[in-house]
C-alpha cells in the first residue's frame, strides 16, 4: 500500500480474501480492497494511485471467478455504498453503479414505469449489468440506457451518450479503455402497466429453475443464437458432473455450483471441461458469460 492510500482507513483493506466477495465463495486475496463511501472518495483514491497499478472493479461478485492466487493491485468494490437511485420524473431514472438490479426493478414497479421487472432476475449490480449488458427473461440492460457516467484513470468524471457504445448480446464496449461506470440514466415508459405480481413471478421463476441455495455465479455460458447453453450441456449428459468440489448443477445445466469445498481451480477446470465436451459432441463453441480473473495458486 502506498503512503497516500493509508488515509482511507476502514475503506481500504490489505490482503483481503476475495472468497468473501464472490458468490462462488472462492478466490485468493487481493493486495488492496477498497470500498469507497462516496463518489468523491472514489475519485480521490483513483487519483492517488500510480498509473501502473492494476485496478479491478467488482460489484456483488455474482458473475466473477477469482483464481486461487488472488488479484494484484487494487480491487475497487462500489457496492453497496454507491447505490443511490433517483426518479427524475416521467420515465427517467438515474441509478448509481453499486445499486442492486433487483432494487431498481422494485422501485420502477412502485413508480409505475417500465418495462423493468426483468431486472429482478439479474443477481448483480447496475455497474456489472452495464459492463456485460446483462439480461433476464427477455429484457436487456442497455435497452433503456440513455447515458452513462464514467470515471477514468485520471479521476475525471465523464458523461457519455448511449450511441457512443457498441452494445450487443452480453457485451458493451465504450470508446475508451480504462473507463468505469459510476452511474447510468434509464428512460422507461411512464405510466407503464406494471404490477408487483409480475415482478414476483420473475423472481419465482428464477427460484424454480435455478439452484439458488448453493454458491454459484449464475449462468456460466452465453446462450448461442437460436439455442440454449443449458440444453447443449444437458444433451452431453453433464448434469451432476464433478471436478473436486465443483459440480454442474443437476437442476440447471448452465450453473456450476460449489458443493462446499471447491477451489477456483476446480471450477475453472469444470468450465473448461464443459466447453470442450459441448464443442466435441455438439459442434458448438460456448462463450463464457462469467469473468475469470486473478492468478493461479
């Protein structure tokens, strides 16, 4: 830790186990783990770091596999403290990147704007949803984005418009590298026909179809065009297949679960095995939806 960073006290921890911050409950330590208490503190922290210090951004860790050797540099976790949500009037909403997607869904239903119920099916934060154009039950994050607020390595805060981004299925690429989402503006339909029952139905469907009681990352692979990754994996007879403590869920084949003693290496090996098996037996190259980062043990 450099001397300038020491002023952040409780917001900054060293050698922090990433297993505490990922939904798979695995992962080695981060050299530094910073949880800003405000946008201003975040900007100050970034400005104080050397240009060559790696910065890794995480939200709820629901779509993340950290290898057993951990992460060098600084991990910045903007959830949940940077999670403000404001209704600007009509169908316009501004959400900070640390806001849980399910909270956005609930409030849009309450404000009778939408469609936004599908956000209840996304387990992460707005920042993560923006980074990968996350979706659920027919909806996608960027469908309603009008502008985003980002911060760069120099600590500069910039507003960018929707058309500055190349957005597609499970990806969103901005015009400049090393910019990170701080907030986004969403334009929904005012007086949309929303109801809490429909949002609850989304949550209930997720509970019925997915193994939510065990550590996982959600869907591991993207759905190929015109097909479903889960169908392809199940067709290979891989439900219940295990490597160490990692298992292809018997309930949903596109989920890999930590049965209790999995390592990140177990999970990554199982991901690779599933992809190779589907490629060999089904002739389809599955693309990962999960982000894998860090060093091997």
